[in-house]
C-alpha cells in the first residue's frame, strides 16, 4: 500500500478543526508531497522530493532495533554489526561500498555514516545526482538492499572491527556526569550500545550472524529518501528491488519503556573549584508523542506551562531554570534547578522554590499575567515559519522521529494557526492541573543531580531533599501581585534620529572603479578614498547582511598597553552614538530590525550587522557615526572601574579551572601554535592596578586611531537588495571620508613557529589512554591555489589515517585532522592530527605518521583518489554557495579577503582545482611538511619519549 499526502487532507482537517479538538481518531497527515508506503513483506518506505541542496539525495535505512533487543550473550552486537556493515556485502565486497561512494565525491564520516543507540540503528549516506543519475540511484538502492540481507560477516572483518571498537571504548564518554542517574534502572541502563570490553572480546561472527538474521527484517526497516528524484520512479524502483525480500517476523521484538524505581535518588559530584552547590530536581514522566492534533495542542500547552512557570519565578525573583524535555524512549524530564552556598541556604532555596510551584497549583496565575504570557508565547509561535524550506537531511531527521516514535512534525500553516489559537485559549485552570500532575510525580520517582562544593559538608541525602521539597509544598506562599508590562501597541512611535536621516548626495566620481564577476554573481567597487565594497545579492530573507573588515586588531597593541586596551570593543559598545539618545536609538533599531556590533580580533577590526534594504541608508549613517562620534558612557565605565577596584585580588574560576584541567591547558597551548592566541610577554598586572590606570578617553583615542583610516577597509554585503541602489547609498555615505592610512604604531606581529620538534605532555585520568595532537606547522604563499592544495593535503592525510591507523592497524578509533591557515598577515598554516590510543601503541603511531608523510613526499597520490577529493570539493562548494545562501556567501567572501586570495581566482575555482596534479601535491608535501618537525601535545598518565615538559 502507499499514499501521497495532498493539499485536500490539510484542508479537510482545517475545516473539521472544532470537532478535532474534541476527538481526533485519525493521525495527523505527513507533510504534503510526502510519499509513504509499505510492501507486502512489511518493508516501510518514505520518499520526498526536495531541492535543498540541489542535485543530491539523502538516503537512510532506519531499523527499529538497537541494544535493548540484545540477549545477555549478545551485548554490544547491535553496534558491532553496524561497524561490520561497511566492511563487505554481496555486491560490495571488502571496502568497495565506501570506495564507490567516495568516487562520487562523498566523504566517509561526513556523507557516509551510521549510528546505534538503545532503540535504533540508522545507516545514512548521500549521493550526487548531477551526473549518471540512474546508475547512482540504482547503486544506492543496491547498498540498502545489501545492508538488509547481503552482509558478509567474515572472521577477518570481525577481528579488524573488534580492535577499532576496543579503541572506541577506551575513549568513550557519554558526555553527561549524571547519565547513570538519568537513564533509570531498567534495561536501557543495562544495555549500553557499545557494550563493555568483555562483551566485545566475546562476540564471534556467529553471534553477529544470528543477531543480523533475527533483527534485520523488513517489518523493522524503513527506507527514507529525500532529495532530487522523481517520486513515482523511485517508488517503482524500491518495489522492484525490495519486494523479493522474504517476509520474516521479529517475534521477540518489544518496545521498552524507560524505567525508574520508586523513590528519590541523589547522585552527587563534588568539585573543589565551586563555591556553591547546584541542584537539579528531575521528575520523569511519559512524553507526549504528536500523533494527532490534540497531541500537538497538548505539546504546545506544555511549552506554555514552562513559559508561565518561568515568568512567575522571575516575578518572585527566584533564580531557577525550568524545562521539560524528552530524554529517551518514552520519558521526558520535568526539571527545576536551585543553588546555595551552604547546606542551609541550599535546602531553604529548594523549599522556597517548591512552595512557589505548589502555590501555583492552588492559586494559579493572575488573569492579566496569564493573558500577557499567552500573548508573548503566541507571538513567538506566529513568527515561526512552519512551511519554511529545510534541508534534505533535516527532513530525514523528522521522518526518523516519525518512524521510531510516531512523532509528526506540523508543516501545515492552517493546522499550526489552529494550534496557536488553542494556546491562546488555554485557561489557567488547565495549566494548574498540568502542573499538579507534574509535581505529583515527585513522590513516584524523583532524581536529584547534585553538583556540590566543599562547603556543603557531608553528602546530601534523599531524606534531606524530600523534607525540603515537602516542607515547601506545605508552606503557604506570600501573595503575588502582578505588575503588567506596558503594551508596545500603546507606545508612541519612535522617530528616526536626525543624524541618521540625512541623505548625502551621490556623485559618480565617488566610485573609482567597478568590476563584475558573472561566474560568482558578485560586483566589486573601489571608492575614491580606497574603500572597497563587495556585493553578492541573494534573493529571499528580506535582509541585508553587512560585514566591514579592516586591517589591524589587538595584536597591534603593545604588551604593556594590552591590559588597558584589550576591552576597547566592549567599552565602546556600552554606548550608542553621541548625537542620539541611547534608549530611543535602541528602540528605533529594535523596531526596524537593525542590528550592529563591533568586531575586534587579533589582526582585523570592523563591524557586522543586518538591516532591511529600505533602511540601508540609515544603517550606513549609523556606522559612520559610530566610527567618528561614538557615545562614551563615562558613568557606566566608572561603575565598572570601581567594581574592579573593590574586587578581591584572587584568581578567577576560569583561571583555576585552567590550572586543574589538563585538556584546557593543552587547548591553550594549541591556540598559541595555531596563532589563535598571541603570547604576551609583559608582567601580568594586578586587577586593581589595571583599574587605576583605565581611562575611557585613552581607550576612545585608540579606537579612533584604529577605526577612522580608510586604508584596506572592505565592506562585504549579501542578502536581498538592488546592487545599483545600494552601491550609490554606500558611496554617498563613505566616499566623503578623507583617504587615510594607519599610523606607524599599527603593524602585525610575526607568528613565530617552533624552531625544532617539541613534545609536551599533560596529565590524564585515564590509566591506559593517550590523547594526542601532532601539529605540523609551516609557512605558505597565500593564493586560492595554495589554499586548495593545503585542503587537498589535509584530506589525503585523513584518508591515510583512516586506511592505515584505523582500518589496517586498528590503533585508533576515530582519527581526525584539522587544517588551520591564515593568509594575512602570518602566511602560516598547521595540520593537527588528533586521536586517542592505547599508551602502548604510541611508538607505533609515531613511526607510522613519519612513514605516511614520507611516502606522500616520494610517491604521487593515486589519480582516482585525487579526482574523488576534487569532486567532493566541487560538490561542497555547490551546496554551500547557493543563490539564497546570504550567510555562507558573506563568510566565504570574508575568508577570501582575510586569506589574501582574489575574486578573479575564486571565479576560476573549478579550473584551478582541476589543474592541481598528483606531482604538484607530492612537491607540496615535500616543501611544506617535515615528518621530523612537529609539535606533539598529549594527555597521558605516562610520559612519552622526548617529552621536555616539567610535570
């Protein structure tokens, strides 16, 4: 059977809306244009045509099975099998599946991946459709078919993946200190997807084969395809390819709820750096699955309740964060937080919070208060575009939620409008009843996450928490009096500040030269004072995105002046412009959707902002005023300075964390090598001395010297606008500024690379694991061709890391390589190879990295590998720089300026990329990387060879 959702379905639901709120037996339809079907063997499929991005199809195989379906002797099988699935199948032996997709320009780990959790296994990949469409689609379906019934589980592949998974386990971190508390006490807690080391060592090919035959069955599988295809044609191919799959029942399949034993459990983590204890009270409850319109309304009212609770707590000046979010399986956590610097203060705060919450159950909200909350909530909902285009991968995520939980995403504006209307009509008594149900769940099962400090004393007990919670529930609350906020609708319209309403005259002589780049859709112009403007219109969105980039930044500040001038941007942002009242200016900008911020980086300064096209002249005037006549807020500056003088001279929390956290120390050291952080050699001044010497006039003088010169300034403008109109408006505002160069005080610091190989270690809590970063630094000559060669070198190295360190040697699980490069001013780059490994394997990894680099210096990269990478570059560029991608165009154009590249070269991107040869890359590896010259930063209990650090 199959069905295609059409317009009439949504229309019928809209017409029947009053009845639907009373009873809704029918599920909500999938979004219009979605094709859904089920084959006679039980295989489910969901198809949707989508052109974001163009010429690409996202495929998913969603299996409703994960680690909770494993038997005790099968622990770890679900995840293990996911690894094996990429290692060989009936039509794609060995690693040819990955190789085939890479020939299409797809990247393993990015466009090709899979993951397993307790209740699902999802395989995903994408294919381009710009060439060989039919063959590509047929091959994609063949991959999906092989995953379902054609895997080859060979002993050799199992052993290879066993080593990789053991390395994955060595570095595995769930990323949540309170995971064991939140996961409950049911089967989910006993079935971690990765399994344990013992589980992985016990798994055999036969165990995997049994799991595969039992759970990879049509009735648990769904094929999802979203992208560039003809729906009817693809549906026919699926029927042809998959109807021959034998129907098999998953007889022992069960959907497991997340289970919590009754009572209150406290899980505490003590941190000596903290001076307060933070408490999270979590009340698990059954999640709302949006299957019907009533469900969607109930979900929206849940969100209204959280907003109403948060508003009341703010009104009572109770510091708390309240949330209600899905956690796992069928459960959500209703969560409130509190904190205290002592045991008594913490428990009193919890009781006070409980009292305020329970007071709302009995007393409720003031009518005017609730009306304002509903209005704010509905206004925010109304601004959300439910039918806005979204990427194919985002559609796949929505469909996965539907497949696994039955959750439907509302994409119909009429239905969504009716949900908003229901929220607007929500009575306070209903919110009271909803809150009563949530709070009553505390006595069934409460989970308390306690991040404590030494001042708390003995560990917090569940009895103490229960007593405080129930004491608050039984204590009457002081009567709350709501003070309504003034309605914006009754406010007097704010007029445009006079200094921003002027329209300077335009003269054609203001523009010295213009040039169009038809291949990019870009226009460039130079003004008479040397300022440069680059425009790239992008239809849609109704906004103009603006970036001004100019040379020099904080690196130009002398060491002895750095503590006094590093906060220049923050101090100047405290005020607006001198010729306008700050409050009125802020209100005008807010109402007209105009935003502007200063940017001050290591080597650059400027502005970034947005404006509607019709207010662009106002926006340009605002920038000019901010440059030449900013408002200096002396009173606020003095308040900050006095606060600094009164502060105790002690290390900040961040500084203490840096000293204790070895990973932060490693990252800070890395920033120095990559040029992200500039080492300062002056003696660190005490905060009070800095405060005594701070002077707003001196800061403003530095600001003027930095911002007023026109030398090297470049405005990048993208978004929806008419380029002819905008160019004349920009020129009229900025061309009259006299040409000026920066003074001799401004210059660039040379980024100094290490003179020799360096090895620096930091302590690690893991007894057997080393986390490492091999940094290979160097200098290069900036150009687009150079940048492309560096990126190709990065990806070639990545391929070697995966194929040798991971696949062949099983030394690491997930090797990564990052490229940092900076054309202006440092002309420097570095490759950062990072992963984790068994301490015993570090000598072998060190040797293999030398071998890999040396081999690339003496042998040409295979032509097919290079072509695969080039194709991936072309696809990435096409998908990133679409005609409506204003933000992406802004970022790319700014990158061209910062890295010393040219627009003319970028227009020839494909040609330049195509002409890079294997021999040229071999030469680049020889010239730019020395296998013996690197910086090794690592975290380990053991000290590596050649480590010169003192620890």
